[in-house]
C-alpha cells in the first residue's frame, strides 16, 4: 500500500538549517509530483513546496521562497526539503504528499525553531 515516511525534524535555533526526507513506497514515485506541507498548532495544513515528477520544476509558498529548497531522488523514491534561515514561524509538523493525487498522510516530522 501507499506509504509516506517523513524524517529529519528536530529543534533548531533561529537562522539554522535542517534537511527533511520523505521515503515513499507503494506507487510509481517517478511518475507523480510531490509536495511538502506543514501544519502549525491551531492552523490549517498548508503546501509550502512542490516539485514535478522529473524534478525539473518547483514552486514555493511566498513564506518560504528563497529559504527552502525541494528536491527528489527518483532512484531512492525520496523527496527532500532543505530548510535554511529558519524562523520561529516555521515551527510546525511537516508532511509530504502527492499534491494532485493525495493519499493518506504519514506521521509527519516535528520542526521546532526556538532559541
């Protein structure tokens, strides 16, 4: 069955960096766009970055543009989110999913930005 497993979160100081990973299984990973989402306490889940199936195209929410970079390795069936210049407002649980063919959510990975 389809499975998405996120990892790489943690506690980081403002201005720091983290790299998130999402390992996918149960579907033809190389054929679908992937996205990273986040959900902060009390807020709706939002899409922060998206990448096409081949990795040739990306787009970002305005709030993370210039600080976050999404990438993928189709051979490893993994999508990444490199986060830099982190701010306290980036604190959230981060998830991956398929923006145009959503499936069940994984457990997510907690990112906490705090001094």
